[in-house]
C-alpha cells in the first residue's frame, strides 16, 4: 500500500492560518496564490460574497495547465456585522474604528469554500458561518492591538489564533472556520466530488 496521497492538493490562498489548519489535519497542500482582485467580486449578501470570492480564487488556479489533475481549494472570509461584509481593514484608523464598533457585540464570520476537481472539471462550493462574540477591550487595549499590525492582515480585523484571542469572549460554531477554513465542511465538499479526506492524508 502506498504511503503517498492519491491526489495532488493545491491551496489557492496565501493564508498561513489556512495552510496550518490543513497540515494539522494530515494534509500537505501546495500553495498557489490566485491573484484575484477581491474588490472586483460582488454578491448580494456577505455569505454569498464569501462563497463568490472562494469560487473566484479556486477557478483561477484550477484553470492553470500546471495543476491539471489536482484538487484545488479556494477560501475567503468576511465578517458580517449589521448586514455588511467586512474584510481586512484598509489602515490602522479603520481597524481602530472597527474594533470600537464590534466590542460588546456579536458578528458572523462567513467563510466561503470552493473545491475544484481539475480531473473531472466539477466543482462544489458552500459557506460556513460561525457566530463570534466580541469582548469589551479598552481603548488602550485596542490601540495596542492595532499597533501590533495583526488586524490589518485578517478578515474582520481579528483572529482567534493571535493577539486578539483575549478579546473574543466565545464563538458558536466551528472554530476552524473563524481561523480560515472549516475542516468538516471541506470533508463534505470533497465527498460530493467522490473524494474521501483520508485519501489525501500525507505520510
């Protein structure tokens, strides 16, 4: 029996958090960044936007001739607050205002997932949703967090696996989804394409 995965796996995302989640789950994807202009993608709701962005990223990478035969995973996250989709803040000022508006409230982290099977030409996509309950950090704590630079690089200006973790009171749903990728949803999408996730485990 071979100890190699039966299929090549490609992650169409530069997110180290997503790559880390996949590796922790026994997978060994290659990373190929899509280069998609996220501002050019629109959708009527935050959940649909997250899925549209994931599909855009996966489709661009899946179209490359050098990934023929591979499974390509695309993901994108937005924070839904007051019906608006919030991605990465543009600058420190926006990150500060974002945190002051979020504290003491709850938002929904929407992560779109898309998997392309370049061997069959089929693809499947869905969005996972997790409620995030924000704590009540002080103005000084928010200023220190923004000064760290971390919130400028993550959707919603926060992450569960970084310096903002003490400012998150709790979540309802899949914690991996908030970090960047829902492994249970990925398993279901792969199954729809006839691929068992255990077939993709690295040695």
